[in-house]
C-alpha cells in the first residue's frame, strides 16, 4: 500500500509548489490527481474485499 500512497503523493506534489490556479496545465493536473485517487480507491476496495473474505473464512474455521 505504501508505494501506491507514495505515487499519489508524487502526483499531488506539483500542485503544492509548481502550479498556480491560473496555470495552463491545471486541467491536466486535476485529471491526473483524480486518476491517481481512483486507482488508490480501487486498491483500497480490493483490500477491503479480501479482508472481508478472510474474516468470513476465519469465522467458519473457528465454528468447526
């Protein structure tokens, strides 16, 4: 998970220093940030699904 968060941090960083809100590339920057956030959200959703499946299996194994 850490490499993905680091990647998102790299995507966001230019907006903290190099870009102003009147920059010509602001639309591209916003699109890139949204794409990075979507990728991270998908990863988190998949991790949550796996966690739920492991929890269910753990409950089944503990019952028997």
